[in-house]
């Protein structure tokens, strides 16, 4: 006997199917794509051993290239004019990839500059993460397209890509004529304006690059452009012959769930494991996994001075802050020094090891950057540059409050509870 399909049964079936579909999509988005690194690395060499450089350039790749010049840009007052001047000087090509792009005053300045160059015949390609650009006015995107700017929004929700919604491009790349590159932590929004003078203007660092490594930066942009459009950007307008511009060895390192999500994580672990004397980490979002915690603790126990600088009370994600604090006790007990930046939101992402290696770019010190998002970091192996970055770190450290073991032990019960709960979702932060 057939069962009659009543309205209540129909809705039960419909709701069940919808929940099953949503559950399946969430499972596909949040389940790890690849086997994760589980075993700590053995310390086979330190940072001054030639093998360290070989491993960075061969085991991890791409190769380390000589002859580069890297200029540091501090906060919006230096960062945005340099980027806009470079855009306005473009003669052949502009490739620009970013996570945050909002329709505010600085967003309009960038859009106007990009449109002017497109109208002048420059080939302009802009890759915006869909989630990061949700606050962007659609009319501004339409205007850019009408002016000839080729705009793509990375992983825009469509039914055949629902399993990739959790994978964002967090890369921050700008390349002009294939010759001048920019990378770092800045987003295109007004809180990055100014000079970190108050809580409404963030502290961040970006970098201007010339030399052979700019070709690698261009190749990283090309990676996501190809995924999104099926079009390869090639030829001398994008990849011109590049001559030495300085004396800095460098490599542009990238990671993506579709092409080695654990490679950025491995690069950080290798670098921390090789450290001899010092590790200075600027971490806008610091939610490390167990393996990374153990690697930092082992470095501290063998005598490496480890300092980690993070945002203080002014932060754009209280959940991240709570999840981060769950692990501080272990680090403090091992002698790791922690401090919280006070003047404003601290958005810097940089690792300095032994006055030798500096790694800067888009990568946060959390599982989202190590395993879920598309990221890109510039690695520079140059003593003078490392000392310059250390001096900047020292200045930021002076503006921060240290976290003491006694203070951490005496934190209130409500804070212990919230940090414990937040840590449950740490893999997605």
C-alpha cells in the first residue's frame, strides 16, 4: 500500500534534503584537503648552514634568486602613495590581487587609477576575493569593467563551486609591467590609511620589490588568474627580462589547497627549526596548531630568544584573540616572550630569524593561512635587511605590553572559559 504524501510529509522530506545538502557542503568545505604535517621536523642544520638555503629553494621551491631590491613601506601614509604612483606609471600591464577591497575613499582612488590606465591601453587584471570584497559597491566594479579593467572575484558562490566556499585568496600582490612588485599585509580599506596614529588607523607593513624575483610574484598572480579564467598571461608584457636591481637574495613563496596547502606551514616549521639565536614574529592573528607550538617551544628550550608580537585589546576579531590565548600558557612556561601592541590594530605579518631571513606577505600564523587560504610570502635572506626589520620590530615592541606568566595565571574564570570554547574552532580561524 502506498503511503499518501501529505503536506507535512512533503515538508519533512524537503527540510531533510536541504539539511543534508547543507551538511554535505559544510563537510566538503571544512574537511582537510590534504594530509597534514603531523611529525615534528628533526633539526639537521641551522640558519647559517648552506643546506638551509638549499632546502628553502629546492625542497620547497621556487629557487632563491639573486639581485633584488626590497623597500619597506610603513603604514598607509607610505604604502598607498607608493602603490598608486606605481599604478599610474604603468605602460603595459597591471596585475593586482587582494583579499580586502572596500568601496571607501582609498578604494575609489585605486579604482580611478586602474580605470585611467585601462582607458590608456594598459592591460589591467584585478583579482578580488569574493568574501573580502563583499563591502565593495557593485557599481564600482561595473565601472571598472566598463573602463576595460578585467575584474575577477575569486570563488564567487556558484552551485558547481560550493565545495570551495571556505577557500579564499588572501594573497596581496601588485605587479606593474612585470618589473615592480608589491606585497605585504595591507588591504584596500580606509582603516589602513594614516600612520597608525589612533585606533581607527591600523599598523601595517608593505614592501616594494624590484629585480628577478618580481617574475616569481607575477607567476603567483598568474596561478589564480588561470584558475579563475582559464587564461594564461604570458609574454614580455608580463614577464620581461629582469636585470639585477640590488643585492638581496629572495624567493616568492606561495601555497594553496589546490597546489600544496601545507607548503607554507612547512616553510615556517623549517625556518623555526633552523633558528640559532633569535625568532621575532609579528602575528596579526596567532592561532598555531599543536605542531607549531611544539616547534616554537623546542626553539626556546635550546636557547633561541623567541618573541611574538600580537594585537592587544584593539583587534577586529575577538574570537581569534580568545582562541589564541588558550595556548599562551605553554609558550610562556617555555620562556617564549609575548606582547600585545597597544596603540591600534596590529596587522603586520612578518617573521625574522637570526638577523638573516625575513618572511613577509599575507600569511597569518594560523591554520586558515597554513591549510585553507591561498597565501603568498616573500622570503629575503639578507643581513642588512633583517637588521632593518628587527629595528622596526623593536620599535613596535616598545609600544606593546608584555604578557607575564603571573598575569596569565591570574586571568579571570570567564576568560578561561571563553578561550577554551573559542579554541574548539581554532582549525577554521
